[in-house]
């Protein structure tokens, strides 16, 4: 029955007897109720997370918005800006470091 822990019937009875001796007959129902509540909340949280994940996977993402088409004037302005940037970079003077010391 409990193959995961390799526990047989005798071991389970021994564990239950030890729990009964340690906690007493009056505390056992309270412990069992608390254990049951904890398991119930854990299952509920697991179910909610799995439902949320499956819901998120079912949603289809919105298609990306397209930008309006460029006009001829805009293309001309872009080309002019690119030419200006190239001309500016041609006029820059690279800095050189002098390695000779007097």
C-alpha cells in the first residue's frame, strides 16, 4: 500500500500507536482536522494555479499593431537625414594619442 516509503502494516500500526501515545486521544481529532484542512487548501491552490496556467495558454495573443505606411516625403526626409549623418561623421577628426615623451 505504501510502496513509496516501504512501510508494511506492522510499521503503520506502530506509528499510529506512537502518535496516540504522544498526543493523546483528545488531540487526535484536532490534529486530523488540521491535517485535512491543510491538504484541502493545498489541493485548492494547486487546482487554481493549473487552471490559471491553462487559461493563459488558451488565450491567443493580440496581433501586433502595424504602423501607418510611410509617404514619399517621409522617405525623402529619412534619406536626407542619413546623408547628413554620413557627412557629419566624415568631418570628425579622430583623436590620436602621442606616445613620444620628452
